C-alpha cells in the first residue's frame, strides 16, 4: 500500500507525520519503507539518524525525486507499506506519486491560509482520479492543532473539511506537542511513540488505525 503525505502548503507537518507513521508500523512488525521525495531531506535525515541506533525498530528509506511512479510501483510490490514524504508544493513528485498511490493523506493546519489551499489539492486529485488513478483515496487530518481548549480554530477547520465531499476527514486530531519536535531533535531519529508522552502515543496509534481500516 502506498500512502503519500502531501499538501500544497509547506510546514504543515508532512515529514513529522511520515516518520511517525513509519515508527508505528515498524513497532507493529510491518514491512515499511519511507520514500523521501523532498530535496530538503528532512525525513531521510531522520531515517539516517535512526539507523545509527540499533535498539530502534528499523525503518528502511530511499530518496527519490522527479517521477516517482515507477519507483513506487516497484516498492509497492516489495513492501507492505510505502510511506512517501512529498515536498510542500505542487511538485512533479506529488503529481507522479499520486498516480501510483492508494491514499493521499493531506495534513491541514487549522488556519485560513491552509484552508485556502485545499481547492487546489481537490483539483489535483480530481485530475489524477479522472485520468490515471480512479481508486485514489483522499484523506485529510488536522495537524498542529492547539491543545488549548479555548482556541476553536480546529473546530472551524473540521466543519470546512466535513463539507468537502471528496475528502475523508480522519477523526484523530494531531495536536501541537513539543514531543514531536523532541523526538527528532539532535539526531535522535525517533518517533513520538518512543518518547514518554501518552497523548502523542494515542494520537499516532489512532492515526495508523484509522488510515488502514
Ligand atoms: N504536531 C506537531 N507538534 C509540534 N511541532 C510540530 C508538529 N508537527 C510538525 N511540527 C514541527 O513543525 C515544523 C514543520 O513540520 P514538518 O517539517 O513536519 O512539516 P512539513 O509539512 O514536512 O514541512 P515542509 O513543507 O517544509 O516539508 C517542524 O519544526 C516540526 O518539528
Ligand atoms: Mg517536509
């Protein structure tokens, strides 16, 4: 199964979600590979750091740019889960990756600027579905939401996304938590479930459960 974490928007938590998905799946004993298609190399740097700690369940990774289609098809035949970290824009990697993907997971930050980019993603998915990959699933998850209950931005974004008929909004909400940064910080190469934070663990386990039902 090929899952692309993609969005038109930068800094929404794509790489964070990609590496955390890989971590949860690795702990479940699944055969998983991370594909970093962003030249910033955030997630492949994480995977390199991780590989240096023999106590952490292994996450294989490759870097692949430009046209991803053939690579993803090949990896899909060899791995149970192929997790693709896409660059934060309308890239060739994202478009060619969607052709070979089962699921596009779009992280959305609860802010108007982020919501404004959704129609472009909807158009892109519609084109891919129409021409090349009619089975592509389009899922969204709220990302980096405030933990402060007084801030209702996530509720508003939720309402907006629920009205998008072509998008399946996941129930889990990923909050802004320092542990997501700490797990990656200073070459640790870890996922949030490997840190001592129950709330992040619950979020990531729920995310995996909901994505792969
Ligand atoms: N849920 C979260 N809680 C706290 N910090 C987060 C969370 N998700 C991401 N971050 C932090 O926010 C920043 C941007 O996240 P990330 O790199 O995952 O986004 P991205 O969408 O991959 O960005 P880009 O478009 O540049 O590739 C990073 O510093 C990351 O550690
Ligand atoms: Mg990234």
